[in-house]
């Protein structure tokens, strides 16, 4: 294996492609309208659109009619649309909005219209626009249909033979989400985990815990810190394995899509605060560069100096800068740099105490009780991410050559103290420990070719190769145990920092992982209503591990042979009618094992392997203002490793079967609802006493609901006023695989109200005020072990002020 220290990939600026635009093939000349389209053109719609730039006017047009607009961004930004008030048909309204511009329109489907340039004689010319941008299948406020995750070919979620949920920024805004953990819970059969004392992203999907499965713009990213939500455009949650993506846990993955530069000038600034001491400011500005519409930029920055209800301090600073270039020939280049600094304690929550027999009970203490010592608990994480995306049309613009280069570098310093034992009389044993100079680098590259072909049937194809290289080094240290303090009064004993003079251990560790290989996916349109999706990936992987004991000079290492794994997937989508998709799919995945080390042994195991069967249905109704999904699934994972009395051992596998359903709907203008329910039957399959047990932290039921209404009628005295409310329910869980203690079920209710105050021109201010956990429910988020039970936030009053200009 080629060492990263020799390759120095971890120190080079890597760049990556996120292909955001793709060309939609449509017939040249006039598209014949069918009977439904003709009927739709006769419907009268009530419009109240003020004079404004044409792109904003077209968005308002789509909001009223439910028709999507496809256009090239560079061709319309120099035109202002006149005001439009009254009842008009679709054609009449568009004729009015486009009056005086150099574009005309054609229907490309019943509910989509494409803009095209006029020739010198004023007639619509050939379709020779630059890169076509699809303003999606029309989005309701809380729904986004375009999926970039779970498929190598971006498409509408109703065309994907698996469950994919897209949670847009608007929902994060209305729910006042300040961490991504508030987003994960919106998806059925997804629950938050303890996240290394709340300092990392951590979640459980369909009974399987995240392991390196947080993705950023399509790149698998291991991170020891939090992802700052300041630059999140949407969060895409994929359920089940994806064979073409490569290594992942079989439950699914989360892909965070960041905001990209826009070719329309816009900006906003926000301040957020709450009763426990949150203080955060955020600014975001984007627009074209100079007079040349080929370039655009975006800068997002935020700063926070906060406290939470457990008197833990949180400080973080964030900066993302990005630039895009779009050529006349349809080439696209995106470059971005992101900096994050996050400083907070590792808060292990509350502890359990011995119960009757082998059972345990969560300590009967206030949920704001801290069992650590603040002056000996701090985690400082600094992250740098560089990304470069490139897309070039080739072969007469029918195909795209796409590439992505990505590099992330993370540095962590950490000192913490944790409970290691509680006696039968309630006396605490604690230990001061931490990590010095932890460095983690991830280098990623992708090259692929994507396009459409017409064989005996139309087919969409993508094929490419990816390489991922990860290197991590750190020094782990631990002081001797210190006994003192009690469950009821932890601070009655003062811990000392004995990690320099009275060490229990000090070890330097290095882990290197390399994986690469080809992949391919094809969508074969068997008929106009049936699509078969096939995918495969062959991944080669190689891992190394070394450890040096700084106290006695001993060393150990592991360098298993390089190996490979082929994963496959197949899916079938049938649309008996345009609005309904019925699907079935099968997919495999694997994940090469980490090299496990304890005080007595270093072990390497066979890869974890998983597979999923899924069947489901998706219904898009009310002119795309309703999306209803339902799915049944069966997942199996083998070669699961657990630590048994401090020694890593193969303990069998996990089987998870369940049902989940989600609905997003805008039944009337201004009213938006999003709800979900998940039912899960998961069990451990092993040769030990845990066989048949439900895995730790896995509930049998999850549910969520959020509803909001905003007055949007221009004639209403309440225009700009909005309010929303919802709930999150998580069922009963066990705190460990042995079922020695339980975490009760809980339901949390949130409420919020907001008001848009218009300023001069098109500027406005949004005021938010709300309450989270209205009933002040006491609950436990998750268990990280016997002495690591994370607690939920109490009732919290929050507010924010957002200025848009």
C-alpha cells in the first residue's frame, strides 16, 4: 500500500465536482399539446404579481399555476417583468410577463414550460440555449423533489426505486433548526445518537448507526465535529444501501447539499438567540460578478458565542466562499472553500446506577446535573474543506464529462473527564483523558461520463471511477482514576489534571485507509411507463494501523492484504398513471472493518456486509403540491463487531424490517404540512446472550408532524404573518444491547410565529418568536453506554431577526 505520508495527498488542495446542471433533451420546434394541456390553457388563474425582475416574476407565476419553468439563467436576468393583476390563462399570463423580452415559450409536458430565444424576425428559434437549468418539479414550501443522492443520475424522487427524502432550507428556517440533529428527526425511522457527548454528527437509520456515513455534496466524509447548518441548502436522507456509492452502513446515509452561487443578487443577515444564552449572527450574500453573467459568487459567514441549559459554552466561527463559472458552451465550474472552528465540551449527560440483579437505572437527578468538571472539559475542532466541480458537454452536447476533487483537513485538541464507575453507595470514579494533535485528512477524486443513448430503448447511463484516501493520527492519553463526589453532589470532589504526572496510558496511533474502483448505473426505459435501474461497483480497499505506547516504548501494527468487493443493485419503477410510482429494489453494500485495538489485542475482521429488499409507492398529486410515499423494507447485516469486556469480537449481525410513510402537502395557498411515521422490528442475530434482542437506541416507532400557515394574499391585512407547530415522537428504547436499562418514549411539541415586515424596494425583515418543547418534557435522546446518557433540551423560548435585501 502506498502510504499517504509519501503520497502527501492529505496536504494537497483537492478539488471536486458537483454537477448541479444537467441538460434536458427536448424536441426542437413546437411541442404538440395534448388534450390535458389544451384544457389547462383555458383555466383562469388569479394573479397579483408586482413589477419585478423576470426570474422572481416567473417564480411567482409557478406558485400560482403549479407549472414548472425551465430556462437558461443567463438569458433572462436583464429583463424586468411588468405588473400582472387579474384573471388570466397560463398563456396570457406568460405572454404578458415575457412582453418586451427576447424569449418565448413552449410546453414540454403538461405541467412544464421551457423558455427559448426568439430569432431576429421575432419567432421562436431553434433550441440553442446555454446550460438548461430546471427549476425542479414545482416545490411546495416543505418539499424538494430533485434528488442528487441515492442515484448517480439526478432525477425526481418519484423516479427513484428507493426511499429518498429531501428536506429543504425553508423547513429548517420555519422550525428554527440550529443543529442538523433537529433535521434528522423529521425522517421516519431515524433517531439521534449521543454523538460523542454532543460534539459530532450521529444518527441511527432503520436500526443501523452511522459510521463515516455523513456525506457532503456527495463525498463520504468522516468528521470529528459538527456540520455547521449555516450553508445548508437541503438535507437528503437515503434509506437503505446504495451499491453504486460504495462503502456505507446498510441503514442509509445523510447527504448535506451546500448552497451554491446564484446569478441573481440577493443577501440576508440573521441574529438568533434564546433564553439559555444562545447568541449567533449569520450573513449570506450572493450574485453575479461584475457585468459578466458567466461568473457568480457566494459568501456565507457566521459566529456564535452561546451557552445551553447545562451551562456548557459553545463557540464557533464559520466561513464559506464559493465562485461559479458557466460558459456559453454549457461548461460549468464550481469552486468553494469552507472554514469551521467549533469549540464545546464533551457532555456525556447523566449516568446509570446499579439496580436489582444485573439491571441498571438512570440516576434520579435533575437533567441539568453535570458529572464532569468544566475546567477540564473542552474540545477544539478546526476544519478546512476545498472543493472543485467541473462539468463539460461532449459528443455534440449529448453527454457530460464530470469530475470532482475534494480535500478536507481537520485538527482536534481535546481534554475531557468522564465517569468510569458508580459504586453501590453512589460514589463516583472519574478519569481525566483526551487526545493531543488529532489530525484527519480526506482526499477524494471522481471522474465520470454521463449521458443518454437510444439503443433498442432509451437509456440513461453514467460510469466512472472514484478514489478516496483517509489518514488519521492522534495521541490518546489518560490519567489515573480519581474517586470522589457522589451522584447527588458530583462537585463535592475536585478533579485534578493528572495527565502529565500520573498517567494510566499514553499512546500514539495512526490509521490509513485507501479505497478506489469503478462504478456504473443505467436507467433502461423498457416502456414509457416502466424503467429498470441497474447498478454495480467494484471497490478495492486497503487499511493500515499502527500504535506506539509512549510509556513503555512498545509498538504494534496491522497491515491486512488489499482486497476488493463487488456490490450490485437493481430497481424497477412502474408508473400506471403519471402521478403514481410503484417500485421494487434490491441493493448490496459493505464496509471494510476498522482495525480494532484494545489493551490486549489488535484484531482485523472480514468486512461488514449488508443487503436490502424494498417495495413501495409514491404519489404526486394536487399539481405536485402533494407527495405521499410508503415503503416496506427488509435489511440484513453480517459480521458486526462489538467490544465484549474490552475485547473486539464478531457478534453476529442485525436484521431490520419495517414500514415507513411520509407526506408533504400544500392543500391551499399558504398552508403547508409535513408528517411521517416509521415502524421498525430490529433484532440482533448472534451466538451470545444478546441474540434476539432489539439493538440499543432503536425504537419500534417514530413519528413527526409539522404544519404551518402563512397569509400570502396581497389584499389581506395579515399578509406576511405566519405560524407553525409540530411534534416529534420517539418510542421506548433500550440503553444497551443487553437490555440492562431503558430509555422511555417521549413526545416533544414545538410552536413558532413569524412576521415579514416589508421595507423599501424589495427588502424585508422577518421576526421569529417561538417555544421548543412547549410541555417541558423530560427525556433522554440516546445512550452511549452505561455512564453516557444524553439528555434532551427543556422548554426553550427562542427568537430571531432576519433582514433580506
